[in-house]
C-alpha cells in the first residue's frame, strides 16, 4: 500500500508541476484563404473604432490588399477588403501597417510598383468612398528604393518612413500635393519612431548602430549615431519609447545564445547605455524576434518571435520586471504557434485596454496563408 500511495503521490505532484501557472488562450479571428481576401499578412494591426486594419502581401488580384476586420456581433469577425492593388502605378506587395489621419483617411506603403526605372514602391492614401463602396487610392509619391516600413505622422501632418538603400524620407503636404525629401541616406531596419521632442530614431542594418535624427530648425536634419551594437547582433524592427524616453527594441540575432534579445537604451549624463533585458535561447522560449515590442500599464513587455517555441513555429512572449528597479526581467511564453493557428510571427502586437493581444502571422492557419489572431490572458 505504501509503495502504491507514494507512486500515486509522485505522479500527481509531477502532473501539477507541469501545469502553467497562468493559462492563456489563442483565438484565430480570421484565416486568409490566399484568394481575393488576401494572403500572407506581414503588417502590424492598426486599431480604429473597434476594428482592425492591415495589409496582406499577396492575394486580392495577386498583388496584395488593404483589409479591415470587424466584430460581427455574434462573437466572430468579418473581413472586408478596402483595396486590391493592381500591380501597376498604384503599387503592389504591401508588407507594413497603415495609419489614420484625423479625418479617417488611411496611409501606407507598397514595396514595389511599375513606376520609374527601379520599380520602387509608392506611398499611398486611401479615402472612404461611401457605405458599401471600395476605398479610393491616391498615390502620394513614387519613392526611390523599396519602402521597408509603415509610416508615422507628426502633429503637422508630415509623413516619415524608410526606404531600402535610400534612407529616411519625409513627405510634406504642399499646395494640394506632397513634397518628398530624403533626410538621411542609408539602409535601416523597419521604420522610424518619434520621441516627445520630435526627434526620429531608427536602427541601421550594415552599421549595427542606433541613429538619431534631429531637426535643425532650417529644414534639414542632423544625424547622430547614439549607440553601436556588437557586430554579431542585428537590430530589427522599430523602437518603442517608455514614458521617460528610454528606447526599447529587439535584436533578431546575436546576444548570449545567438538567437536574439530584447534591449533597452537609456540616456544618462549625456551618454546612451545598452542593457539586454532578455536573451532568447532558441528552444521553447523562442528565437529570432523581428518586430518592436509593446508595454502594458504595469511595464510588462510583449512581443513575438519568428521561430522557436514548443512547435518551432514562433511565440508570443511577455517579459515581466523583477523588483521595483526593472533591472532584470523574467520571460513567460503566452503562446507557442502550432502552424494550424498561425506561424512565423514577424510583426508587433496590438494591446487593448483589457490586456488582450492581437497580431498577424504570414504563414499557417487553415489554408496556410496566414491569420489574424488574439491571445487572451
């Protein structure tokens, strides 16, 4: 009897030890079919009036889409394609997020177009045409090089983005049109971020540096490299600011195990210092984060990895600060993608007020063409 009792006790304790302390659930809100609805979404989701907006790299007419996802009132979600790119002068193969202006127009970029000798992408504007009608596209400019990011807009309505091989561009409304100028030349990671002072920050690929661009008040911008990463580390995605303008971002490779990391850059006595908050090991904890991170009100950090996790298809992770100083963090895996529910997440998450996380994957799902997903604590 004693042997039986202790054997049962061991099994029970082992079972409880393997249970997660907090159970999360993942829900696929939409499975892309690869047809007219789109395929391979690689963009962040933009939340607006309870709906989500994004782009798909393929599908539609074969050249990508801009889509809207809306709750249908019955617990599900409906997809509406706002625009299908034609592969002509309107651009094609969008990979990044869209943004809204104050009157409800959408702005974004495409990777390619058939305009110009280099086939570079376009910056576009979508305007609602009326209930039940498709949105109208206007090409604001055919930019040099291949846009590698979504756009940001400053309070004056100027747009900023990055273009592969050409650098950081600014688009300014002028006389009913738009004027483009490149304010920095070089190859950067995905996109620029603006701090509370109006300075722009982005990481560079080849130089492994963090770039700061400051307006000089005379229409030009001053460039300053504020930090150099180790040569083995590859900064990726856009950076995120906290309330005191510390910078947070990801390395898609390098760090302790070579599988990437989440880092923080802090300005102290005029000098920026770098601290690795978490280094991925490449196993069940995830590997190769590609996108920027988001914060909740408690200072917890959320992001995605391209690979790793229980099934090797990537993860949604949370970094929780340990102690009041936030000098160290512990990682929680909120979800490991299986392939059937999404795979290879490569973009930032969207966090709602209830703590739910939303994002896209370019692969996996019921048809293999990617999904929009929700992870609920």
